[in-house]
C-alpha cells in the first residue's frame, strides 16, 4: 500500500471536517455559542487544506514536483481566492466581510506550510 503524503492527510481531514461541519450546522449543537463559532470558521480551515491537496494532485498529474515553492504558490492562490470571496460576499451578497474567516484561512495555511517545511527538511536531513 502506498504511503499517504502529508498533503493527502491534510486534504482528507479537510474534506471530512467540511462534511462534518455541514452536518452539524443543521443540529441543535449549532445553538451553543462556542460550537457555533467553530462551525462558522471550520469551512475556511477545511477548504484551505482540501484545496491545497487538490493543488498537489494537479502538480502530480502535470508530472511536476510539489515542492515548497509549488506549495507556496498553491497556498497563496487559495488565500487570495478566500479574500476575493469575502469581498464579493460583502459587496454583492449582503453578507458582511468576516475577518475571522480570513484569519482562519491564513492560520490553516500557515499551519500546513510549517508542517510541510519541517517534514521536507527532516526528509533531507535523514537522506544525508
């Protein structure tokens, strides 16, 4: 069995937590303030991880290495799309710009990038 990549693990966690969030939003748990806050920002974290995974899959299909530079490019694109989404919601959909969503997306990306960078450095160190 092929070992799952770090990005695949993050992507699967993102997909599962996104689905769980959708399910839990329709329950009475959504009436608890802390859970409501978590369920409000969880899609941003989940989507960031899921779409980074999709970025890695794109690079794999293109026969290109998903190195740290590619990871930064993918993450930057996801952050910009998240920011644009918030602006569109604010301007056209009568939904206020939510800075917490942007912070959640940024934190998810930073967490992933840090773990990705450390794991790549560890692999290089172990191979020497």
